[in-house]
């Protein structure tokens, strides 16, 4: 009995990777789906379970989650191939993911790696030159198959060796998703995310915040995670204040607090304020201004003064600080607005 060919699918859970996985699994290949979860995103067990369920339903035999750590932070802070329109280091991120795919391929003695990429679909990472560069730098020369557009690309080793039937592959190109949506209908695939969805790093507000943070030498994964939540302010002595906009933000800010951070709250249906300085020590002036901003965005912002409770996070635990009695900042004042960093 001939041993079944194995292949690694770079599986995002988007429409293109869904179709690619089904196409290759339908050729009788043992597919191992590799899903990358970025460390700047909150880990949602339910969502990951859905990703696994979907991949298995499409024909994958196993699903592996790749969680890049500091290497992703380094790429986001200093991408060798630069950024796209916002803070999206697409080429570097793609190379990192495919290197993980290559490692898994080698560990499992798989024959090739495949993706849902389409020539011309994305302006930065899916131009022919960029796709060749990614293949080369990931160490997958000849072993990277793109089933949706394979017929307009040179044959891969998997095709030359007869592991994959090239006649069953496609020649899709360009930005329109109509061919993919028609193929999904043909396959009976109805459960897929909107093709218009995109990566967090392509969002303009997040991009501005990333570049501003880098200019202030804030470049840890903790810093990049914080940029996702709340309104952000840069205070005069260099501290960053993240101010929750709703209960979900408040909960996330509490979870994201690290040693050196301050949490501030007026206890009157107010936002949570997370104050962070890269040195780990905010000035008294920044702390007082942060308290005024917390009070200014509370429901009682029209009162003459409010008491703001302050907690300090340390390596040993949470330490309560003296409460601050402050006059709420005027959220509409130009001076207040000038402190804001790209709020949607």
C-alpha cells in the first residue's frame, strides 16, 4: 500500500484558504492545517475551536495552532521589507508564517506547503515578485503550492512529481472574489467570513497608534496589545493613557495591566484609565492629568471635582495609591483633544 502524501495548509479560515484546503484534501492528500494566531489578538477559545472544526470539516486530518511570540513583535517594530499603507508588515509576516509551515513540513515529513494566495489579490504580498520573494526567503523554493492560481505559475515539485494533479488546480487572479464565491457555491461551502475582512494591522487607527508608539520607543508585545483598546492619549511627560470607551474596553484594560502600570477609576460609571510609562514610573503631573481625563470622560464630568481611585500594579501584586481629588478635564477642549492619538 502506497504511503499517503502529506501536505501543510496555511489555514487562516478565510474564503481562499477554505477553498485551497478542500481542493487539496479532495485529491486524497493528508492535510495538516496550520493556523497562525497573532500575539496582539486576544485568544478566543471558542473562535479557535470553530477554526479547527471548519478545517476538519473541509478534510484536514489535524489542526495545529502557531503562536508567534517575540519574533512577531520584532517584525512589527522593524520589518525588513517595510510596511504597507498602515502598520502592516505583510511580506515579513508572510515569511514568518511560511517558515513555521516549512518547519512543520519537515517535522511531519510532508511533501509540500500550500496556501490560498491568488496572484494580484493583495497589493503588497500577492504580486508575482513578492510571492517569489516570500517563497525564496521562507525556504520553500519549489515546495510552495498555490492551488487557486497554480496554472498561471510555474509548476511546483509536488506537481512535477505527480503528487498533485495540476489539471484540477485553477488560474484565478486579480482582486475580485467572484470566482472564489462561485467555487464555494459549487463545493457547497456556505460558512465563510466576508471576503472584505482584513487584518488588524491594516486598520488605519491601529496603524497610526503603532507608528506613534514606535516613535516613543514603545515596542513590546504588551505595548502593541494595549493599542487595540480604548481612547489613547500621550501625556506631557511621556506617559500613555488608554481610556476605556465601554465595559468591554474596561475589562480588557484590567487584563492588560502589567507591573509599573496604574489603573484609575472615578467609581461613578467612569471609564478605566490605564496609565503606562516606558520607564515604569509615571510623573506626578501625568498621574494627575490622567485622573482629570478619567473624571472628564465619566458620567459626572460636569461636577466641579471627583475622587479618582488609583491602583498601582507591581511584580508583587496590586497596591492602592492615595485617591486623587481632581477637576474633570473638558473633553471638548482643544488642549485635551491635542493629547489624543488616532481615536476612531
